[in-house]
């Protein structure tokens, strides 16, 4: 008897690889034998598939069944192979036409009662199948809207295995049978109006400027100062002034959240830049990604194209903070385990927030502060020099007097006003960087910055002065020039001048002159 074939997809990180599921039914003791590097969950698919087939009114072959998952070099993990395995076995037993499985990718988990249950990673699975030339996909009905985001493919959402078998046989639905899943159009959910408005933040002109520069150019920011000065409020409002994601970025962000099983309820395509603020007790694996069985994306990837906010940053473990250095430079994170290595996108905007000392009173009222000078220094030294050297903007946040607070609230700019300036600045960058592999000033390579986008001599003199005084490192000087370009884009200038370079230096060093 010839071998029957079906196809599924192995998702590694957010990349997918088409897997051929070959089923051979031959002589020997009854049983199902899986080969091709399956994990425990895939081995258990034998029992799930058998129960689902029998409870769907079909017959299970009482012979030796050998199932090969190819290519064998890719580790097969999870329950997404259930549908392909069950259909390949029935096709091998001639219970369904083998031709109906040609060039069809099947992804889904089977319940013992024959229900087809949703699985994470549907979007990257369909994207991988489409890039490999497949144009027809079968997915759980609950994942239908997500799968249909991929253009130019035919997607069938099924709620039960019995309904899938009828579709493959070309049989009509029985009278009084289950209703077909609703037709879902492949449309993105419109961008939501951010619930948190910048108009709620009183005063803090330097902090608001840093937030605007960060949103426009993709620059990392460090907000430090006493409690109650608005550090968290500013950070939470940063996604609201960032531009909505374009189609490519939205698909990439949605794919990451799909793999993590973290797609927002009711949303299909994530258009708003994500905001992720893990607790300071989070482990290194929770931040950069990992897992003992299956490697999943961490906070740095869930914040891809959006904001990663570390509140009370000195309270995070040193190993966690230092693990941020590589993705801050490269825009990706590589997680290695004994059996596999996975690369996740991680181009996020980092916002750090910190109090001046453990008791948080050093800057507000030194007479009430109970921390010793050594304790204060040790507390802030938890943020290492190499980490802070990768942060473009550093702003001290100070408490407002009561009268200043009332006046500042009445005159605070709204999110919509600031977002319009940010969008205009991004448009200038898009025009300037057309055809380049980077899109924002924060991604501008240092060599191009020095050769093609160098500021005037007066601006360079300011940077060289601070380099000589030890206020800047070579990396810091490059980041200052990137911020200067963003300030020029926000003010509509063709190139940064001395004023923009001086403001960029002040935003990094905290020293304002003139």
C-alpha cells in the first residue's frame, strides 16, 4: 500500500517550516509509531487522534501505522500536528481521498470528542506555508480570523474533525448538523484611541520633550526622580503618540503575540505599538525569552515595535538588566538551549524609571532620607554604565509646587497634538531614508551618521568637547547625533544645527546651558 501524505507546519521562534506527515499502514501488530524527532506532546497525538476519529464516527485502522514527520532534523513540538496526523492516517486507510490533501496545510489540535481546538502560532504557520507555495489551509475555527490576515490564500476554519472529513470527501452537511463557522473578512482591527492621554501629565516639560523625541526617533529613555513626579504616567502614554504600525510591522508583531499565545481578545491585527511593563521580579527567561520545553518569546519581543517599560529598574536582577544590552544594539535576541537556537525580533523602545535611592526620598527631602551615601550609590549602580550608555535620553523628574501643578494641568498638550508632530517627523525620516534598510534615526548606522549625515562643525565641536571632558563615550556621541537629527525632524529643519546638537547633549547628560 502506498504512503499517504498530509502537510503541517513547525514553528520555531516566529519562523515556520513546512512538515510532511507521511502515514504508512501495513502488516504487523496494531499500533501507531511516530518517527521524525517528535516531542512528548506529538507522541501523545496518537491517542488524541484515535479517540477523535472514533468519536467522529470513523474507523481506526487495526494494523501497524508508521507516521514519519519530515524533515527529521527539525524538532516537532506541541499539538498543532493533530489534524495532519489524523487525516494522513485516514487517507492511508483509504477512508478519505488522498488527492484532497494535496497542497493543503492542516494545523490544529484535536480533542478526544473530535473538536478542533485553537493553537498558538497560526499566523506564522500560514505565512510559512504561503511562502512555500501552499495556497489552501485548514485551521481551527477559532483561529480563522488570524489565519485570514495572510493575503492570497484560501483558509477553511473547522470546528470538528467530522466536519473536516466531510469537506475532504466533498459531502454535504447533514440536516440539523453543525452550522459552518461564520465568514470572517481578512481585515485589521482599526487602531484604538489610546485611553491614557498626555493631557493628564502636569508640567515636566523636559520629560514630555524626551517622550516626544523618543516616539519620533525610537530613542531609549531613562526617567529618574522622586515618586509621584509622573515617570510611570509618561511611560504609559508613549505608545499613544507613536505612529500606528504599517502592514509589515503589524504582521510581525501579531505573529510574535500569536506564538506567545498572547493575542489580545477581540483584536486580529495589532496596529497599535505594544506596551509591555514586566514586574521587577521577572526572571531572565521571562524578559529575553526561553522555556524548558518550548522556547517562547519574552518581554523584549512582546514589546517589539513598541515600548518596554522597566519601572523601578534598579530592583531588577543584574543578570536581567545586562541581558538587555544585546537586543538594544541588534534589535533581536538569540535564545540558545541544548536542542535548538531561536532568534526573536526585539526592536523596542526602552524606558527605564528609577527613584533616587531605596527609600525614594533623597531628591525630595534629604533630611527625611534614611539611606547612607553608600546605599544610594549602590542602588543606582545597579544600572551599569554599559547599559545606560545605550540609553539616549536621561531626564531628572522633579516634584511640582501646588500652584505650578494647577497651572500645568490646564495648559498640558493632549496626545493627539503631540502625535501629529511625531507623525510629521516620521514622515520626514521615511522620505530621507527611502530605499535604506533602516527607518528611524535611532537605527541610523554610525558610519553613515558621520559621513552622510554629519552635523555642522559647530555642533561637532560641542560633541568633541564633551568627549574630551569624559561626559560622553564614543557610543554616546553617536547617539547624541541621532537625537539631534530627531530634534531637527520635529522642528522641520533639513539638518540639525548647533541648537539641536546642544539640546541633544542636554537630554543625554542632564546639563542644560544657555
